[in-house]
């Protein structure tokens, strides 16, 4: 077929997405364009007659020129079509055609060879999001009853599907609202696909080392030896175009020359040569690359361009990428024994999964793990993390039976919103411990493509806390917490009992525990000469006490004593105890041999082993972190509430109207701010509601005269002739006189901005704020209004969407929160109204990325009322559609991302 292509129209690139198929393979989804004509014809030629019949309800062997033009020409509004491609070859196409203002007919076709890989689900998912953005609310689809696969696609999307059968065709009808059920289905599929892509890397059965060298000091040789000496259970292939063999292995000229399949390539060649390796691996059908090579974004603009090209090339050919500039990966499972890293030896097998970004720190981390007897299940050093990130590993570790504890050393977070969502889910089933470097400077290492953030550190902390992540300050503290989580059960409370043979150490522990929020039971001093029998009786008695949730044992051995008998007692009891035991045993760090329980896996210490800390304060701090996590796990996770009274459509229309008049953005007028808040059920008290002298007097009496109505600073500067009038208002008579002195109330209320405060008896002044951060996206913050809270930084943060439990936590986390709950005999305020306002603002900010600032201050809350007295809002154009919340897509660094 000739002359099918034409000039491509302007396409909305915001719908372009790198996606993962069900088996973890990378593909691309984008709007169809006229230039796809020949690709579409080739695609259709590969589709079976049966699939064509199911699509058109009649034999349809070929597409006519008219068909091709119709299928590849769309207006991206009433007619939208997406294609999914692998290596620029179409494997599926889907479309909707609007049949009314809010209803569209949807259909798609998937190449037979790729059916069962989730292609149809992805097309429907992205078409539904596009439809929602264009005002479509309902999809219909005509399907033959015998087309069971297609019926299954629709029915398993989480929508409420209805319909009827007429003339042998089943018509399905369903709303495409992003319901909890539909979003839940999407996220479950996202988790399985991302986990599958990582599992194919960790479970690789055939590995090519590209850049394998015979030089004794070369990285390539170290990688080959790491695999061979680590007893890797799969096949290792050396790739070196200049050698016949490497370390006893035959060398191949290229990856394509390797016989059989290759699952994973470890790349250690100069940066300029990596592109050729990608093409070589793509031709071979390799699933993933681990690029050890440096010379990318960490080296400045040229390296950054090179890294972006590398990522785009890997994505376009369906490859997952770890790195570049990384240490590598490790899988200690006996059936795999994969050491595809620069680590000189394999760490012991255990239950801890570890993700870090720094290659330099990776070696030190592995040394610490081995020294402490803390076994690993899997390890990833992602380097510049151009593709695979901590989010991917969290998806994998969530259901990985070999991993019970997750450790993250994060130098940057590329997609905090997704991280928060995934970590919240993972933390419910297994603990996640994280170190976030650069806390004080908010710095980003060279090589990490990250959007600039203006969010305060408190917002980052809130993200971890909201997700249930155990955030620690140092690597040492991370290992302190990890060795407790990996070997001991979670505590059911914060009551700690101390058993030991050192009174001085007991006092230190009591002080540290009290400072960490733990309740200390009466210590059990045993005396300096206590033996194994004494410890056994005391420890068992303490653990049997229902008033004890955790136990700390201190053993400082007398002279010429090894402590082996005491260790046997602790190890024996620890193995059976359902309460956590920590120790300061002989001043050792980690899990000493004497306190270990044999692991069924072998290698590292098993469950029930008793961790030891050289400093009692370290043990207490680790236990306090774990207590907080256990409380979070046991708490109600809350619900994402659906509020039928929200008028999201009206709010979006208001914002569109403002930006139509002011394309670069604008501060909303009082009337516009009032209308915006009203769409979300928030009432703003405003002087624009006052039209008579009597209404002005009533408003003043309601709001209180003690602190009066103070003229805003802007007005006082602009109209000094009116300032004296407003400064003199103290009662109803003053207000009446002021009213009479003004020419018109309309002129006064247009020109004057008021800052109104009540007396303490009328309520407590609060402050609410929402912002749009370039990195975090929507942020909501809350605190008491006034200088003391500002000076002390007493403000809580949340990342929408928020559950009702999140909103409650934002209120209770304030240091000044007792003022809201009835401090020193005062009446408690309407806290439920405060929480409701937080949730409404969170919903607004989640819906409207164009709102870059919205401040409500002061907001007065009393025992039975909450009144917003002043509000200011600013909107600007935004390219963020919040679509990542409702469709699956891999993160793609933007052109404006910055490097540390």
C-alpha cells in the first residue's frame, strides 16, 4: 500500500507513556498519528482472521486506504486512539469515538502473539483517563459473546459493567469514574508488572559480562570472577571482541554471538560504547542491563545528555536498566547465587533486602552487613538510577517471600508521590527502614535527575511518617534497627523492662528510654556476680509479666568469665519469646555468635537471635523506632473518603476561566477565592457579604471588638486617609460612625483588606496552606496561626490524597495540639471540623494542580464552629494532570530536571 503517510498533526505528548506489560517487558503507549499508516497495515497483516472477525463482526482480511486513514487520523478530543509499540512495531491499538457529550464507544485490537500480556488492559486504562480529561463519563463496547478474552478484559477492570444482548452482540455499558475498585485493580497490576520486571533480573539464568577483560585490575574481570567465584548457578558468558577467553571462559565478539538465550547483561565498557551494547542486547532479546560504567549524568551536561539517550534507547527496545554508574546487584538465594557486582564476596543469605544509590557507599554497606551478621536476600546499587529505582524494588519486595525487612539508603527521591503510595502499602506487611541523606542541605548528588523542590524537610519527614516508613538519620542507626527487625518479633507496646548485672548501665538505659518515649518498668538488678541461672529466672519472669512489652538484657562479664553460659540462656529464650529482646552483651555489635540461633537458610543469624549493641542508648533508640512502627501497623489505616458534595467540575471551570483571562497565572480575587472554596464545601467569611450598616455592626459583634477589625497593611499604605477610621473601631457605635464616614460601603470593601482576629474566648486562630511543589506535587500543611508556631516550626504536612487517619494525625502531631483538645481546663475545640477542612483542602489540591498557593489564615475554631476569615489563592498553568494516579506509566525524567 502506497502513499498512506501524511504529515503528523500536533500531538498531545502528555499522553505518551513508557509502560510495563504483564511479564515485565517495557513497551510504549502513545496517540496514533497519520505516519503510523504503514505500521498499522503491517500490524493488521499479523493479526489472525479470528481476531479480525471479533473486532469487525465479519470477515475483514485487509484494511482499505480509507480504513487506514480513518484509524490513524483522530482529533484527540472526540476521537482518541492509542497504539502500543515494541521496538517501534505496533502490537495493539485502541480507540474511543464520542457518541454524545459524555459517552463514547471504545474498541481495541491486539496482535495474537501479544495477547495475554495485558495490552488490552493498558489500552483501556489510558483511554479511560483520556476520556475523563475530555469530559467523557461513560464507555460502551460491542463484543461478540464468544469473544471471552475481550469480555474478561472489560469485567476485570474494576468498573461496574452492565449491558444487554441484541442480535447476537453483547453491548457493555460502564462509567469510567476512577472508583476505589478500578484504581485498586490498576495498582495491583502495576505492582505485579513492576515486580515481574525486577524478578527477571534477579532470577537471570544466563548472564553476559560485556567488557570482560583479561587485565588483573579491570572491572570486567572483577565482575566475571564475582559471578564464578560466587557460585552463580546460571551460565556466565564473557563478551570481549579482542580476546579469545577471559578467566577461563570463552570470549564472544558480541552478545548476539552467544548461543542460547541471555537474560541479563552486565556492562563495563566506556560510556561512549554503551549505546552499541544496548543495540546488541536488544537484537539478542536481553531483558535487562546493569551498567557499571561511569561517564554519564554525574559528569555534567554532556553526560546528562548521554544518560537520557541511554534511557530512551533502553525503553524503546524494551530493556530495564540498572545504573549507570552503579556497584551492581546481588541475589543470595541458593538456587541463584548471583553476585553481579563489584563486591569482592557474597554477603550471607538472610531476610533483608537492601537498596542504595551510591556505588561508593555500597561496598561499605556490604562490609557492615557482614560484620553484624545481618544476612541479605537481595541487594541493588542503582547508581544514577536512570530507570530502576527504589519504587521498583519496593514493588518486588512486597511479595518476595525471601525478604522480611526492607532497607533503603536514599540520596534522592525521583517520584515522592509514587514512593509514598507504594511504601504505605508495603509497610503494612513488612517494615521499611530508610536513610535520606542531605536532610540539612536538601542536596542532590551529581548524576541524579530530580526536579527542584521547595518543600521543607518537615514535609519529607511527613511523607515517610505518613507511609509508615521507619526514618533514621545514619547508616549505623539503620543497621541497629534492621538487626532488631530481622531477628526479633514486634513489640505490642512501649513498656520496657531492664534485666542486668550493672546498676550504672541500668540507669543509663532508663534515662535513654524515658527520653525516647518508652515506659520503663522497675529494673531487675542481678548483681555483678550473677550467673546463667540468675539470668534465666529473671528473664523468664520479666517476659511472663503482662506489663512488659520488650526486654533489654545487660551483661557485663566478671573477670575471667566468657559469658557463654549466659549467652546460651539468652539464645534459648530468645528463640521462643513472642516479645522482643535486645542486649548489651560484652559490648559487642550486631548478632554475636554466642547469641545466634541457627538459620534454616544457613549463613546468617536466624529468627530469635538476640541482637547486641555496644552502647545501651543505641539499643533503646532502635527499640523506640520499632515501637513506633508497631503502633503504626496496629493503627487504623483510615479511608480515602468520597465526598459527593464536592463540585470538582465547577472548580476546574473556574480555574480554566481565570487562566484563559490570565494565561501566565493570577492571584484570585476575593470573590473567585470564595467561589473556589465553596466548590469544596469550605465557607469563607467575607466583607463582601456586608451591604448595610446593620450587617456591618452584626459582623463586628459576632467577630469580637477586642482585637477589632484592623486594616490590612496594603490598604493602610494605599489609603492613609481611611486608616484612622478603622483604627478607631471598638464597638457598635464606632462601626456606625465609621460607616457613615465612608462615601459608599462598596468602595470601602473593594479597596480594603481586613485581617480579623477573635479573642481567646471566641476561638483559636489556625492556619491552613496548600502548595504545588515541583517534586512532591500537592502538599497540605496545618498549624496554629501566629508568631510562636512560626518560630518553633510547629506545622504538620501531608501529601494528598489523605485518609481520615492522615488528617487526624496531622492535627495530633502538632506540639501545640493540646490547645485544641482542652488545655488546662479550657473547652476542646471542634477538632472534627479541623480534620474535615484538611481533607477538603487535600481533595482540592489533588484535583487542581494549577493552584500553586492557597492560604487560609486566620481560621477561627471554637467548640462548635470553624470560620475561615481570610484566604488568598494563586493559580498558574500546569502540565500535571495527576494522571499517574489512575494509569500505569514508568517515570520519565523531564527536560527541566536538575542534577546535584
